[in-house]
C-alpha cells in the first residue's frame, strides 16, 4: 500500500475514474460521427455517473468474490460505496427528468445486459488459468452499448436494431473486449513458466488486434462520408496502441498495465479530433 500511495496516478484505476473518462470521450466520438444535431450535455453527465457507479459495483463484487482484502478496504475507506449509490440515484433522476420516453426501451435492454453480466460473474466459473471470455464479452458489450446509446437515442429515425448493427458500435465493442481480456490474460500469463504457452497467450491478443485494425481500415475506406472516417482511425489507433503494449508488457507491472490500457482507449480521441480539424 505504501508503494501505491507514492504513485498517485494509480488511484485513477483503483478508484474507477478511468471508466467515466473513456465513456464520455467515446460518447463524443459517437455523437460527432453520427452527426447528432441535438445532443444535450446531460447525456455526458449521465454516462459518466453510470460508468463510474457500475465500475465501483464491479470492483466491490470482484473484491468479495476473489477475497482481495486490500482492494475491498480501499473502496470502503474512501467511502466509495456510499458515493456510488448517490451517483447511481442521481443518474436515474436525470434520466427521468431529461430523457425522452423513447430512451427507456434502450435503457431496458441495457439493464438486461447488466443482469446477464452479473449472472455470468456469479454463476459461470472459469477453469483455473483460463480467461473468462463470457464475462468480458458481456462487460465490453454492455459498456459499449451504454456509451453508444447516449448518442443514438437522439436519432429518432433509427431504433435499437440499427444501433446494434452499426460498424462503429461493433468495432468499439470488440476493442473493449480485447482490452478487458488482455488485462486478465497478462496477469495469468505472468504465472506461467512455459515460454511456448506465453507465446500462444500473446497471439490470442495480437491476432484479434490485427484483425480489428484491418477491419477498421477497410471500414474507413468504405465510409459513406469523410466525417465518418475519423472514428475508424480512432479504433485503428486504439488497436495499434494495445498491440504495442502487448509486446512491451514485461516492462510494466499489472497495475501499470491497467493504467496504460485506459490510455490506449483515451488517446484515440486525440486522433479523432486532430483528423476532424483537417476536414
């Protein structure tokens, strides 16, 4: 704990502050890509509150399941449990006051996704040494859906099905899935002595990242307008950064890797903004 206090930036991940930053940034990317003409600022506040609340809830559950006493003590000592409850209630109040009725069907599906995620977390146990891909899939899909929904609900001409089949939503979901799986994969591969096993573990991350980067490049070329290309360049940048981190992960400990993964999801926003200025 002493070492943790010396590196204050690690608290960004420990306190779950990275989740709302990533959610708000990519919500901005979704809104600009889909050219949402009317997008009230309350949507950014709501997604930030919900992302942080759910991140703290997940941390508490994981601490209870894994028996990580240090993480559990930090959460309670900082009063995050009470703050998360207040944050969640405030998000619900803002939704009731400011969101259109058409948004509730989106939110209902999102709530169902979260229930499935928690069910998978509690009742589907992975074998020792294996990555729980089902859990990570539901977490990534739910996070991506919630983020994209805050922009898509302001497109009255489209529905939930239109959201789920968009290339932007699918690419972002896959990027989040690989990022979550990579963190778990790295921590497990550190415990494996066989170099051949570690090589296979690395390929399970690098190959999907390569395919995602190639798909993002193809989608950027096939984009209907120049305004839609920056989003896929952002996806490509995120995949490239995760690829670099995957190759250099031995230089960092697990806590540092978690922080760098968050940066890999934040830096693409700068690429998006830079490219947009050139258009």
